[in-house]
C-alpha cells in the first residue's frame, strides 16, 4: 500500500503545521528530512515535472535571499533551478507532499489538502 510522504525541514513552522494536520486527521505518512537525508534527486525531477520549477523553488525564503546574486541570476529554467535546489535544500518550497495516490503538492494549503484525505 502506498503511503503519503512529506518532505521538508523539521524546524520549519509550515512543515510542523502540515505534519500536525496530517496526524490530527489520521493520515498515515512518512517524513523525509532534507537536513538529514538530503534532497532525493529523482523525486525533485518529479516535483518539478508535476508542479513546475517556479512553484517548487522558494524565491521568497531566507535561503534564496542569502544566495549570491550571481547564483540567483543563473536560475532561468528547470535545469538551473534543480541544480540550486539540490545544492541548497532550503530553497525548496515546503512542504512537498507525495500523496498516497501519486499526486504531488507543494506548500501547505488546507483547503486543497482536505480534498485529499
């Protein structure tokens, strides 16, 4: 049986809320910690294919703002965004969820999530 997997960083407030939300609703799920286990490269490609690199890349986050402007300027397409996200996991919008049905969402949207449980 497929399981829902939530990807993120444990100290991220949005990830904490999302994990609690799933637990409160009894949704069985696994947590993949980017800090400990890294970003799974094959999965990142699937996330980009499903949601688009512009949605997966978090240009509003602290890590993005800390990047060298030259690195930021080089991000112009899926391949360049993927390279940055693999190198700096904190540039990925969180959480990324691979739902048991195979769909992928990025970010915590309670209204959308309610349709999935």
